[in-house]
C-alpha cells in the first residue's frame, strides 16, 4: 500500500537516510522514495500509517497529519 507523508525538517542526505532507515527497521521490505524539496516521503508498505509516522517522528522529524 502506497502512503504519502509530509515530513518537515529534512535538510540533507543524512536526514533522508535517517528517515529511510527508520522506516526499513519497521518494515525491511518497504520501498521508500523521498522528495526533500517537497518534504514528501512516499512509502510502499503493509505497515499501518501511524506506525510509519511514529518511526519517522522518533528520528526527530515532524510528520504532518
């Protein structure tokens, strides 16, 4: 299932890797695509939306509702 998140605070490649790693720790099969200029994170995963958002928040980034 494709899910799109608006994530604030990603400013560099390290930020992208941190978000990707957090999602992959939750679901190793997840496909993650990040468009940093648009603050957009697209995730293909069977995990519930709130669990993915929580994993991103735990890395210190704000996820818009």
